[in-house]
C-alpha cells in the first residue's frame, strides 16, 4: 500500500511545492513510483513546477464527478512521477470520504505526496486515517518555526503522529543572525523529527526545467538525495554547515 505523506507549513512561500516535486523526483531516482496530489486549490503550483501544461482534468473534476480519478492522473516528463493537478476553483471543498476514496483508487504507487496550502485551515479530511505522516517545511526564521510548531500541534491533535521537520532555504549566516544556533531547541520547539536541512539555492529557477541538472549543484543535490534516503528509512547524516 502507498505511503501517504502531507507536505505542509505554518507560513506560506517556504518551499512546500518545491520540496514536494523534488522529493518526488528523488524518490523516483531511488526506484519508487510516486504520485503528487495538489491540494492547493486555486493555484497550479505542481504542474508549473513540473513544467507541464494545464491538464484537461484536475482534482476539482474528480470531486464534482466530472471525471474519474484515473482520467485526472497525468504522467510527468520524469519517469514514474505522476500528478493530479489542483482544483482551479478554490471554493470546492473536499470531504473526508472523498479523499479516502481517491487515495484508495491510486493503485501501484509507493508514495502519494499531498502538497497542501499553508496554514492552520487544514481540511477536516487531513487526519490520522487519511495520512500516514507529515513533512512540515519551515525556513530558518523564528516566525516560520512558530508557524511550524502550530501546525505540528494541529496535526498531533488530528492523530498524525509521524511528523518530520524540513528546514528549507538554509543559510548558516541567516541561521546565526536569527539566534537559532541550537538545533535541539528548534526540534523540541516544533515537536517534529528533523529530517532535512535544504540549503538556499540561488539558481533554482535555472535548473527547474530539468531536475537532472541538479547534480551540478552538489550541496543542494546531496541534501535532497539524503532527504529521500532518510525518508525511506536509511541512516544518513544530516548536512548542517
Ligand atoms: N531551497 C530553496 N532555495 C531557494 N529558493 C527556494 C528554495 N525552495 C523554494 N524556493 C523558492 O521559494 C519560492 C516559494 O516556493 P514554493 O512555491 O515551493 O513555496 P510554497 O510553500 O509551496 O508556497 P505556498 O505557501 O504559496 O504554497 C519559490 O520562488 C521557490 O523557487
Ligand atoms: Mg505551494
């Protein structure tokens, strides 16, 4: 059965969608079959990040009975990485049993990555029954980490016990400037297991047309590769420099 992972954050713009597609890509490098479900209604982040055209059908069409789940599945330019685009109408609501039904019909995948909008207004359907674990993305700023702690608490209340923290857009100077030196304090504060520290990458837009090119950006590539490996349970060291 596929592992269902929510990618979330307390604050917007921290890199959830970027991490979702890149984690998906790196999991495929490691031989896994992945599908991304874009839950950010009204915005088309996932297809844009994958540089795909707007699909004919999206999650909104599934939810309103306009198409089957199968018809809304799109393959991407990356082998073994599929996606279902977000509903374009932000007024559409998703019911608990609808999400469960959709997830149930996604057969043959190892991972279902659910890219969510930022903030605490999570749909009721995001709970321990529908989701196996959550990746909480935060940038190295106090406000962002406070947002991460708040979302972590909410997920805990919803019965999602496996919660991992990803610190994205990491820069050691900024980290020190923001008085965040003690990593253990940060981890305790957010109440999630630190799974990755992803560096700030200046040229992200340049490589976004071809993730294979990421290999030239060693630090960034390694951080994502390690994230995917750690996520699969490997005992890989965290990069913290
Ligand atoms: N590690 C990184 N280094 C540099 N820029 C990054 C990094 N990760 C993400 N970004 C940039 O940050 C911006 C926001 O990223 P993204 O859209 O993935 O965030 P998000 O959390 O999904 O936003 P939203 O809350 O609106 O859904 C984008 O311009 C993206 O290229
Ligand atoms: Mg996003």
